[in-house]
């Protein structure tokens, strides 16, 4: 089987520009929103790796694999980026149902 890369690249769609990492101030606002409206739960870190990337404020960014448990729902896997700022939120995952 052969693959014509030139034909594939001619048909490919341009990718959007990457989204810049969130600023610590934006994360603080999201953290406050979640604390006011969210449901308390537990997250267990299963795996963590530094990405050798930095957010807009210069803090390192990590890749985390978690298990999230919220009352009334079974354990849910989640993969999130985490910033090392003290005001940073680990992330959120909406549970529907």
C-alpha cells in the first residue's frame, strides 16, 4: 500500500493557531466560580509529567491523569493541564446525567 503525501497535504485543512495558556488571574476567577457553584469531590492523581512549557505568567505546566469522584457519580477519568501557581485551579470536568 502506498500513500500519496502530496495529495493528502493539498487536501488538508489549515489548523487553527494554538490557544495561549490561561493567565493566573483567569484561573483564579474560574476557581471562585467553581467554589461558588460546583459540587465537592475528590481527585486522585494517577500520573503526572512536566511538559517543559510555561503559562503566560511564567509558571511551569504539568500534564495530569486523574480519577475524579463526585457524590452521585462513579469514578471518572480525566486528563488535565495544571499550573503550579498557588492560585491555580487544577481543572474542571462537567458531569452530565
